[in-house]
């Protein structure tokens, strides 16, 4: 009973914060720089509400809930990838040569994820909606995890003065940590009821951590002119220079 109360508290607490941040961003004078955040928050809130409604109406093992869950999971991972890409664009706002390299990298990663997922499905025939979606979501989720880590390292190495972006990236990292740990726990202890009941609450706790960091970044960290030093990381400098040859 206590566990259910905590779970519901985390769930609806996240909904309230997501809705509050959306309202604040919509009324903010610098909402143009937070379009990516608003997009992801909208998807996160819509997916959560749709899953909750379907779960309460049809039950956990119903085909309706399965369909809604994987459809919203697909939309969430796509919106997450778009979010990370737009964060990269914001980080490279005054680094056009670097952005050209990053843009090619993101395009290559997209093609690679779709290709690997399609190859897996072609060798493991099954239901297109569930099997391909699950494989694609897992591959793209792992890709977003790696890209977000690279983005954080990039922000440190180009000495970006965009403190708000740094906090937004760290917030996404908190959610990634929860998702990765939760999936690992389920795979290692898939038959244990304790793991199955603990994982959703742990994921929501990490989502709550991300939302709190985002709330601080959006509400408290004032907008600054992005000043990026011209010193580039040698690896990136060489890579971008090669593009102009």
C-alpha cells in the first residue's frame, strides 16, 4: 500500500511539474530557445496521461495498453533524439565548422540505427509493430545516451558559457541513468516481483530528478549571451577542417 502511494505520488508529481514548466516556457520571453524542451515535455506529459488512462480502463495485460505503451514509447524516443540534436545545435551556435561535422554525424547515426534495427528484424521475423519498434527504440535510446554524454563533454571542452544548456543536458543524463538502471534490473531479475514493482518507481524518481534540474535551469538561470571560445578540441578541429578540403 505504501509503495503504491509513493508510486502514484511520483507519477502525478511529475505530471504537475511537466505541466507547470510548459506553462512557464510558453509565457517566457526567451521561449524560442526552449522549443526543444517544450516539445519533449509535451510528449512526456501526453505519453504519461495516455498510458495512465489506458491502464486504468483496460488493465496492464490488455492489447490496448500494449499498443498505447509501445506507440508512446516510440514517440518519446524520437522526441528525445530530436531534443539531443537541438541541444547540439544550440551548443554549436557560434561554431559553424563544428556544427557541419556534428550534423553529418547525427545524420549518419540516424541511418545506422534504422539500418541495424531493420537488419535485426529481417533475421528475426515477427510482429512488425512490436518487434521492430522494441528493437528500434532500444537502439535509438542507447544512441541518445551516448550522444548526450558526448554533448556534455563537448560543452566542457569548448568552454560554453551557456549555463542553462549545461543544466538541461545534465538533467537528461539523470533520466538516462534511471532508464538504463531500470531496464538492466528488469533483464537481470525479470521473474522477480520485487524488481518489477521497484523499476517503475525508480524510473519515475529519475524523471522527477530531471524535471527538478530543468525547473531550476529554466526558472532560475537567466539567459546569457552564448560566448564560446574559439579554441576547439583538436579532434573536432581536425575533423571539421577535413570537411573543407
